[in-house]
């Protein structure tokens, strides 16, 4: 079984089921900052993750990195997230990215879209996902939360 944990970021507080909330540094930025955050994520341990939030609490992308590349996780918990499921599938298909459904340790369904290991190429996909799936624009304030 693949170990996945649903992470929630609200006001700089990261919560995971059955864990106490953890304060994580949140950096406010824009689409132009995505690549630099992916480069930092790739340089960290394989347990590290990055959450990029655009607007509402449930409007975020979760990313991890391994030697195989970046994994973009889209949880299907809230009604808004479930409503985006077909868009996530279409996005990955149009970009010829492998998509897989996985469950977290608590049974939450995730759509995992696998991106190349090159941060510059992955950033193009993540930026497009933020625009296409979450409605981000160049002016949108994004919140980047990274933890190991």
C-alpha cells in the first residue's frame, strides 16, 4: 500500500489526521516563484513536501519529489476538490502525464500526476495546473508551505 497522508494548510498551520497541528513557514509569492520552490523541494529529503495554495483553503496542490520526479497530489476530500477531479484527469491526459488514483492511510482518495524530475519542466506543468485547475493568474498571491 502506498503511504499517503492528507495535509491541510490553514493560516500557516499544517494539520494531518491524528497529528497535532504544526506551524510551518509560509512564503507568499506568485506564479513566477514556482520553479525556485520546486528546486528547493528537489534538494531536500524524499520525505519533504510542498503545498501551493491559491485562494480558498481547499484550493491547493501538494507536491513531493523522488529520484523518479515530482508527484503532484490532488486530494478529493471537499466538494470543490471532487468537482475538479475531471479537470485534473483531463489536464494530465492533455499533457501526456501519468495519472494514478491512490488512497491515503485514512482512505482519502488522491489523484497523483507524475511530473519530470527537471524542476524547470515540472514548474511549467505546476504553473499550468495552478492556472487551469485553481484559476491562478500572474497577480494571484500564492502561499508556499514546505516541510520535511
